[in-house]
């Protein structure tokens, strides 16, 4: 985040909406992520002051389905032709919630048409696609056209607070991080084949889907850069029932990676869709010389914090309930002690995107940040293919500056 971004969550009103015409929004995709994003678009202006906008068009492949979803989710109309929609003069923002294999083509075309673009993570299915998207974003930015990749967990108040504590030096030098994102929706071998289990449509399995979140959190929280990667991938169920019998699963069910960071810290990342009993658990542990932080997505309003600078007799993990008005984003919602949920992260994401557009500033995370994550994912795959060989990544400055006041 930029310093402007880091300050914004504590001041929910944001900039005035301005006097121009409302920004026209088109969203492409209406399934799981389309539902989550629609909820955010529908609610953001009720809780945050943002530039005026209208939910104009919802785009999908099946006419009846997208029309039904548009009516349900608050979109004025629906379409099955995304190319026609992004060419319209009344569309200024394109929100891409389609499967990963469609991201690059739609995003590059929308940016070339002068539309601000938000695209769901991971940025793309391949490194080459991600590079083309980052190049298009850089070119469009010079014309005042903004873009952002949707790593919504950056907008969890507890994780935003964790980043502030780390940036303030409360943990001292970070030594190591453990990140585990575990789900169990594929435990049953009879679970049907979906596009997420096909490399051509999904790019990868648990690696791109949920390891991208875990890796982005390592970068976001530490403001650091990965220099070396070692990884392993595994597919536990190699065939699943499809429309015409058993079909081959061509992506990973689980992935493991060890990341060396420029600061000297080491991060371990473990992700799985086969972790029986784990529904959607992103656990983060950050260990520093002066303290430690614990977080679990299944308790997203809480942050565990240990201050190792106090006397040993007083040390222990403190439970911080992160919904006081002084906490990131929280002032826009409910009184103290009234928790928020997973869906609020998307509302915060849309808020930050709109505020950046309104102020003419670069939203975060950028497509370049998404490309950084994509390079790490590609290195994990390369390492796994070479029996967990260590893969070197280019060194350089951290892609995410430390928080304001660090």
C-alpha cells in the first residue's frame, strides 16, 4: 500500500464523491465471486463515502442465468457479450470475476478501452499472461486509468492491524512466518469435476487458488520480497466424475513451499483442499525478535499478539478483538464488540478501489503486485517439477512499501 492507502481505512468517509456523472460499472462473471463482488457493490455506498457509481451491466455466458443473477444482485441489465459491454461509453469500470483463463484477454482489452479494471486473484493462469496484464496496466496508468488485483484478505481489519504493528516495529526483525490455508471441499473422491480442477481453465489447483492468498499475505504483512523458493505439489485424487464419466484431474490438490525473503526471514506455506475438517482456514503465524502475531480466518475479528519486551512473568498471547473505531475500516460499521464477516472484506476492497479512482491514485495491490505473486507461484511449480530444487528469484526493492509511520 501507499502511505495514502494505509491511512485511508482509519478515515472511512474518504474524499467527496465529486460532481461528475456516476461511474458506470460492468461486472463479468456471476457465480461465487460474482455474488461476493455484487454484494460489495450493492452495499459500499451505504457505509463509506465513495465516488458516485451505478451497477449498470452484469455479464455472463448463459443469457437466462445472468439475467436472473442481475435482477437478484442489483444490476440494471445483463449481457452475454463482454466485448460489446467494455466498448460502451457509459461503462468506466470493469470488474472481472470470470475464471482465470479469461482474465488476461478481458483485462487487457478493458484497459485499452480506457476502463478502470479490478480483477480477481490470481492475476492470471500463466506467468506470460500476468506479464502482459502488468504491461497493459502500466501503459494505461500513464493515461489515468487505474487497475487493481483482488486480494481481499488485505482488507480484513485484523490483518490490516497486524501489518501496522509489524510496520511500527512491535515485533522487531521478523524471523519466520507460517502460513497454512486449508480447506476440505475435495476430500470426497466422488466430488464432481469442475473447471477448477482442469489446468486449461484454472491454471493450477490449490496453488493458484489459495496459495496466492497466503503468499500475498506474507508480502503484504512484511513489506518484503521473496528471493528463493522451494516447493512441492501433489494430487491425491487423480480422476473425478464428470458429465461423460471419469475425467482426469490436471491440477494439484495440495502444495507446500519454503520462501526465503530479502530481509533474512523464512516463510513456510502449506495449502490443501484435502484437509478433512478444515472449511476455510487461513492460519498465519508471524514470529519476530520482539513479539509474535497469530491469526485464523475462521476467527477473522481476532488477532493474537504477544509482546516479548515485557517481563517474562507477564508474557502471553493477548486476544485483540479488532472492531474498535480506531481499527482499520471498523468505524464504518457497528458499535464495539459487534463483529463483521468475510463478505465485508469485499466491501472494503471496492471502497479502496473507488477512492483511488476518485483521487487519481494507484490502488493497491497493483497488477505488478499480482505479477510478483504469479512469479512466486511459477517458481513453486518449477521447483516441484525439479524435485523441490531451490529456485532463485530476482532481487530488488520490496514491491509493497512499509506502512505509514513505520
